[in-house]
C-alpha cells in the first residue's frame, strides 16, 4: 500500500440549507485538514396578520380590512377574510396573487341587515396560513316600509380600490370596484369641469376599468367616477388627479464656442467657452492623430470637466493632433462637436512662403501637394451627388424659425443658438463628415455636423459669434478617406439684437411733475375764484 504525505491544508466551506442545525462528525488522517462551515437558514413560517376594523357598513355589505405584518420568509399568494355569525368561519372572501407586507381591503356582500357578523383576516404562503383576531360589526337596519309595501333598496353602490396604473406620456389605465353590480361613468378633463368627455359602460359589473389615451405629456388631469346600481341609486367619487409623464430630454446642448489650439513645445493648450444651456453639465475632449473624432470612441479622452481650458502634454513635436470637444447635459445628450487641430513645435513655424520641402511643410502644420505647401487640404474630384450640393440645401434655424438664404447670405440674431441642418437623403453614402467653419480676421472656428439618432439629418447647434458683424462661413464635405470633396462658401451676418429701453416710470419723468404742478396751480386758481365769487354773492344778498 502506498502512503501519500500531504504537505498542504485543504479548506472547504460547505453551506447547508436545512430545517435544523445538523450535528455531525468526521475524521481525517495525515496532514490534510478540512474545515467545514455550516450555515443554517431558518425555514419560512406562516404570515403574521392583523385584523382591522370594518368600514363602509351598509345593510347588506361591509368593507373588511386587514394588515399583513410579516410574510414569514415567503411570498404571500393568497389573502382575504373569513366571516360568519359567530367566531366560526362560515364564509370567506379572498384574492390571489403575489403580495408583500401591508394593508388590504375586500368587500363582503350579501349580508343580512341589522345582523352582527364576526370576521378575521388571513394570509397564506408556502408554509401555511396565518390568521388575525376575530372582530365583530353589525350591519345597519334596512329602511322600513309602510305596511303592505315592499322594502326598497335606497343604498348607493360603494366605489373602492380606485387604482391608477401604466401612467406614461400620453395614456393612463384606471380601475375600480363596486360592492354591488353597477353601471359607471368616468368624467375627465384638464379642469374640474371635466370638459373632455364621459366614458360610459354598457353593463353592470363589480370590477371596472378603462384607459385614457391621446393625452398631453407633462399635464395635470382631473377625473371622477359616477356609478348607479340597478335600482337607480347613485354615488360618485370626489375629484381625482394625476399627471402624465414628461417626455425625455433628447436635445443636446450647443457646442462650445471659441475653441482654439495654441501649440507649444511638446504640448498644445486648448481654450474654449462653455455653452449657456441651463442643463449644461460638462465638456469631453477626444484626441486623434489621424483626423477629427466624430464621437467619443474615435480617439483618446484627454479631458472631462467644466473648465474652459486644458493643456495636453507629453506630445510629439511635428505631428498634427486633432481634437473634438463634445459638450453634454445631465440627460447624457452630446453636442455634434467643435473641432480644432494643431502641431506642437519648439519654435513658431516659418511663413508658408519660406517652406520648400514636404517635411518642413508638414511639421509646420500645413498641407503638401502639387510640389508646394498649402494652407488648405487638396480638393479631390467629387461624385455628382456632392458636386450638386449648394448652400440652399442646408437649413439654418433659430428659435424654430427657418432663415431665408439670400444671395449666399444668412442673417441671424446674436445670442440665440443656431442650428445647421441638411437632410440625410440629400448626401451620398460616400460622405463621412460635414464641417462648418466661421472665419473672420484670420481666426476661424469649426464644428462637425453629426447624424441624429433617427438618421434623418446631419446637424450641429452652435452659438453665434459674440461680436456682431459679417463672417465667412464654409461648409466642407469630406469622404471616408478624410479627403475634401467640396467647399461651399457663404456669408453669416450676425445682427446686434435691438435693445429697447425700459419705459420710465411716470413718477421719474420730470415732465409729468411739471404737468401735475400746472394742474395744481389751475385748480388752486379755480378754487380761489370760486370762493371770491361766493363771498361777493353773499354780500350782495345781505344788502338786499
């Protein structure tokens, strides 16, 4: 027989779910040690239930109430009440489902008038049924009738368990119960006049439900329920209210403005101005060494915050870096992106006229083609769908108002967000990026037009330049190779908003005070003349 010497210890944890705490023993030999940990979990027990006082007692019905204090470690699947003429369960009323702790009520119907009943609450789970204490109530006396006349039902139906569910942007489900078969109407509207309509049932029921549709979002509505039994007795609820949900925020904030890149030795300083949107949260800046990132995943995230400047360090001199700044709100909506690029250098680049080699041109941050250095990238032949694009294919919108383009000029107001849109089906599939650039006094700011979530349009929202004036606007179309297919020029005229002076309060206008003074003088003169004539008249009357 071979003997194996174990030089290690084995530790095992065993979790035992049991109805009792087990007792056991074990033996080990050699150098092996087994540690057993036993966890005992208490089994479920019957629910703990309390019986509450009955209410809404009529001659033939009562609203029974109870409370599940504890579910006993397992979900309650049935709850209800037992009742009878003594503390002996003769009849019951119950409901099935999945219930937790809390109060509940059910109607007991078909009772005799002027009779004492005893009832108790109960609830059932997988371990059994728990009961509350017995409580008694007495039904009211039925209205007496004249000798020889039949007894009439004059008690209206009881409306209870009014529940609103499935409330969303433009609909809501409403259900309720009555203690006897009833024909109900639901009146609703935006005021307590219930001006919309009345929804009527066509039969008598104990359970009632309806659904209101085509509602306005984020709106307060009023309603009431009116029911009558087969004998014509009517009852109605007091005014009820609910609010439809607000639509989700899907509007991104405007792009940052004045987004600039200042190159230095192995670093680039970025500066910008945050948008003024009230729900603006922060800015994320993404960097790429190939081209401008169109979204948050096309590059490296280098900044996320609410500041207005950032220095990107540890860069390589002579390489162009592309940045896109995405502003976003608290709902997670991101702007289309403001863009800028720069080449870090130890010294400022030479003038373009002094550059004669491709290496010097690229290191200076310019574009080399046709054996020369250029400020702009080269235009490549565009497909017919792109070639036919004009400025008129783009929509310029301020405050939901489309601005008319006249002779290539777009006149807008300052301090109001400007949205630039082109329909998705007006551009070909080969298109990758559309950029808009504003130029003035050798400074330029560029933005991306991005496809919206519905894929119906390319769009960008930006704040107009702070200084009124005339700006060159250039819409640049690029393909999937980042080659420029077409530049569409125009002029953006930013008009200064006319500020009307506030009206001067009448008491601060000196002309009004002069007018009041003249009127007071005239009034004093009239009073003086009146008194003088009155005295003269009295003297003449005395002499006569």
